[in-house]
């Protein structure tokens, strides 16, 4: 049998890959398909991987499925951009709208561990007011969660991932010390810091989910700079090397290369399990509860593809909001040339950050943005020069020779929810025979105002440190949220504060889909905090007999 | 153009701790690709070679990066990006249709296939494609600008910068696992990184690059 993790499943027959040892295995419980498990979870990323751990540790029987392979990073990951595209969700999707999203590498993972296998590890808390942005700030929608409770869960996730961060975080209410010390800043991060100081705003070392000291069998980060193509040394605290080994140790079963195509619902309107494709055929896993955690495209796609005569518009969709209010984050950049050799390929790409414009409300638009230092690898950088700046031929080759002198700043900006930004089903089908997602996206006036503000400000910050030939990259986005928002009213939300669907009470959604707003920070820490909270709430509801 | 990183060869690190076994396997496979088509027809392959020479022109003094072979390999494996614009066909079909359309445009404008044109005329057609001005019926429902940005130039640029020869040209450190980097500040160079010519002293840079490993 092949040991290519892309071709045949590794997690089966009572064992799963040991991610810390080449060729290694760990024992894993194997559940029967015809006996209902307490929870079947669809997706093993920041939402599903985290929740699988919390539910297994609470004593529930859990099977978590992922459409992607189960990698052992130490033996499977090359230092190579092309090879590592195997981490991305590259199945077919259609994009349209006025500002079609780029999918795949920058926002979609297909592996056990989900997008956390290739995320940039930036681990930030929401500003407290964002949980009530409608009431306090006048835009978006309020969350049904209290920021103080969320901050307690943030602290738990930061501990679980041994986040490396600064001694004192400059913005927001006081927070505990980060578990591990901050990483050394590279030249690109120091350029951000100098720019902020010249502009009179604060900066700090970015809180990162990569180790700055040894932890168990994982070594500290060696600053190889391939973070967004997968960490081959296990310093990155992805779900693959944190939550999932814990989940398995607590009795969960992970099934890799298992693509769920349909959630089954019985005549009483209860979910009964999932149909999934593995090893060449369709199979069925019975479950007392189903958790959909496929991220903001695959989650609504699965709910829509699971339509029945009783739920003709898809599951959990009595509000009509499944697939709507998709929110990317703006990811525009300003680039320049330094007389110094920056060599931004060394170290994690975003070692320094400013959240100034997330916390300063003296702006002519709603929402906020952070910006961070950057470290694009050559293929990404060359394609940025071509696609964003239009360079090819001799001008591209000459520009690429200056790669080591490039310095850049890039935002993670808040985009506002709009129902017209949405996921629907296209006519085309994928390799499993399932209708593929159509993703429609257009920026709002507010989105454009935020982007303009950020580009003007960052250009001045680069000018202030004597970068030359400054230009703006104005078309990029990152992250995906919304499409199954949480709320306090079944008419205007898909799930409640516990990530439990209003319509089908044993169907849960636990990933970035549930965000009512997206804020100006990377979402992974918030997704994991919500998953931890959901795990605790399920345990409490079970104790009350309310599952 | 004078060599900015004289004597730097990222492959000299192949057997150092900067390359793990998986990286060696992957790069060895890439370097072993022969410059002949497996998916494309011979005519299509020749046309891609000519287009690539305009998008990523290479110096004559070294073996060329086999861009067309890398594209052909991508097409043979049907390795898409995970999305396509409404109106864009899937990867293989998009390439076939785009190449046909480019030749149709060359015929319409110059009464000759694209690879017979003067390079200035080739560049002019590619610029028109980039700007979305090519609208021959052969494009079908596909926007020429989208084909240029999302497919043709996108794939060619990715293919070229997947090759160690291109990494040498830009002075990138290349593969770095398990040995990453130690010296992080500006103008600090680890001994296993490329040295750039400073103050015109080519030999000093060459000396340093000879010891990269």
C-alpha cells in the first residue's frame, strides 16, 4: 500500500500518524460506523480540531473527518513553495462579483489541521467593543458573546498554543503575560517599528503561534521563513501538532481523506450522521450530533448540498442566511526598496505589528485594521509583481533582482458584512460529484475607504524610513468568515451563542463561519476561543440533559 | 545585466542541513524534467516556450530554466489553484483555448502564427492581452486579461521561480530546513546566504559565495 498521504488514508485500523516522528504511529480509537458516536465533526482546523479535543477530553465519543491528508511535517514537508501547494484546498471553485476573491493558497487548507497548517501564526484578540459593534460603534452586527468571557477563552488558547508574545501588549484592556517570550525581530519587522515611531503610533512584536522555546517534542522556531507553506520542524503550533494529538489521546478518532458530502437528517428533523467519501466509495457514519467545521466556504456548501424535501433551502437555513454575509479581510500592502539588505524571507513573515487603527476611532470609516511586516517567498513575490503591478519581461527580471531589498507593510482590514457577498452552489461538480461553491464578492464603499486610509498611512510610514520607489498593492484579501452567523434571534442568525443551529438542535457549526463581524485582526485565535467555549457549553448542556 | 550574486549556487547547499530529504526529492524531480511535452502537443509546447521567453526572458550565458516543461508538467497533473473566475474554463482547457486564441490574434494582426512574429510584435500582443483588448472569437467566453493574469503569466512566473537557477539570480537563500537562519537584522548575512556585490567588488562577493554551504 502506498504511504503517500495524498493517495491513501493514514489514520485507520487503530492508529494515526505520530506527527513528531518520521514514520511514527500513535494508537487511536476506532469507532464503528453503524453505532452512533456522540459527535461527528466535519473538518479538523482551528474550529473542528479544537472542538474535537475539548469534546474528547470531556468524555464524549468523537469522530472528526477531514477531506485532506494526514501529514507528518518532519518527513512530508519540503522547503518549497510549489510542492507545498499540497496543503491548500485546490478543488475547483467559481469566483465572481465586482471583486472576485482569490481562493486556495491564501485562505483555504485541505489537510488534517486545516488552514492552521499553513497559517502565518498571527494570534490576536478581538478588540472588546467589536463584540458589540452595532451597539457601540454603529456598524455590523452584535455578537451574542460577552467580551470578558471571550478574553478568558483567549487566555486559555494562548496557553494551549504557548503563544510567543510581548511582555506588555500596547492596546486594549490588560491581558496576562504571553506564555513564551516574543521572537527576535527581523529587519522587515524593525522597519515597521521605525516607521511607526516616525509616525507617532505604537507597535509591538506580533503574538505568534510558533515556539520561542522548546515544548515537549517540538523545537523552537529556526526562522526558516516558510511558515505559510507549512512548518517542517513542528515549531508552528498548528491544530495538527496541538489539539489533534490531544484529541486522539483522549479517545477521538480522526479520519483523513474523508470528504463529507451530505449531512443526513431524519423525518423528525434531527441530524443522524454524515455521508462521506473515503477509499473510493461513499460511507455513512451514524452520530447523535453533527458539527460542521469546514470554514466559511465548505460549511455553507455542505449545508446547502444537504437540502431535503423538508429543508429545501439547505440545512439550518430558516433565516435564509446560510452562505450570506461572507467576509474576507482586506489585505492590501505598500512596498518599497530599502538601501539595506532586508532579506525578509528570514523568520516568520509578520514579526511586528501595529493595531493602532483598530483602537483609534478618529477615522472616516467603520471598522479597523492592523498592519504587519511582510516576508513573501519568491514565487509569491514574482506573481505579486506581475499581477498587482503588471510587470513582466525585462522589467520583472530587474525588479526580482532587488528581492533582498524589498520592505513592505500589509494590512488585515475589517470588511463589513453584506448579504450580497455569499456562497451559493454552482452547476459544475467536483471530483466527488458534488456541486461546487460559487463565491460572490464585492467591496462596499466603507471597505474602499478603509483600504484607502491604510494605503495612505502605510505609504507615509515607508517614506519616513527612507524606502524608495513606493507602490501599493491594492487588490488582495485574506481569511474567510461569516456565512453562518451566530446571534440571539433565529430570524437573523444561523446558530446561537453556543454554535448550535436554531433549526436542527443536534447540528452545530464551529468555525469562522459563525462570525457576525470580522474585526481587523487575523481570526484563528478567536475561532479557537469559540471552539473552546462551545466545548464547555456542550459539556454543561449535556449535564443538564439538554443535548 | 551584470550578475548581482556572482558564483552563488543554491544547489551547493543540497547536502547541508538546509535541505531535508523531502526537499532533495522534490527538487531532484524538478531538475530531472526533460524539455519535451507530455500533455501539450509539440506545437503548443513550442508556443509556450516562445511566450515564456517574453514573460521571463533569460540570459544566454547559462542553461535555461525549462519553463515550458514545468508548465506542461503542471498541466499533465492538472494542478489548479483552487478557483477560477466565472467564464474561465478549468486549467487545461483554459491553456488550450488561450493558446489557440493568441495564435488567432497573431494571424488576424500579422497574418502569421505568434512564434513567427518579431519580438516587438509579440510583446505588443501580450500587452494587449494583459489589458483585455484582445477579443477574437477564439477566446470564447474567456477574458483575455483574466487569462493573462490568472493563467498565462501566473503559471509562467510560478514555473520560473520554482527553479534553483532563478533563486540564484535573486539571491534568495532557498530551502532552509531544518537549518533556518540566525542573523536577522538588516545587512546581516548568514554564511549560507548569497553575498551581493558591494561597492563594485565582484571578487569579494564571489569569494563569499564560493563558501556558501
